[in-house]
C-alpha cells in the first residue's frame, strides 16, 4: 500500500501552563505526531515533533528496524546532542 501524506491539520493552540515539563504526548497538529513542553535552565518551549502517520522503528529488534534507527540517529546526531530543547532529541527518545 503506497504511503499517503496525512492531511495537514492546523496548529492547535496549546496552553503551556497546563502541560507538565518534559512529558511528551501524542497529539497530531500541523503534520506532527507529538508535542512536548520542553523545560531546561528555567526556559520553557513547546516543541512539535515526529511525522504524523509514520511510525518510528519503535523497539523492534529486526535488522531493518535497527538499520532505520541507526540511519536516523546518524542523520540527526548533531541536533540530538542539543538536548531537550530540540525536536530531534524528542523524536529520538519517543519514536525511535
């Protein structure tokens, strides 16, 4: 079955005060599959991450999933290292 792009939903307004710090949740908005309120060094930031409609490699142990996970981490290594204030960090932690 060919992949079809999910319809882009408009960005939903999120009330930061009602979200817990560093607790990602699944919420499709603006073509992204997850949202998190990232908190670090007294700063707060809403980050949307993960392509909606596409699963990450998850915790599968087969060779194809391991290869996909390794490729993702190599491709985004520089951004993953930036820490909790980057979307790549959260995608790596939650989806991969």
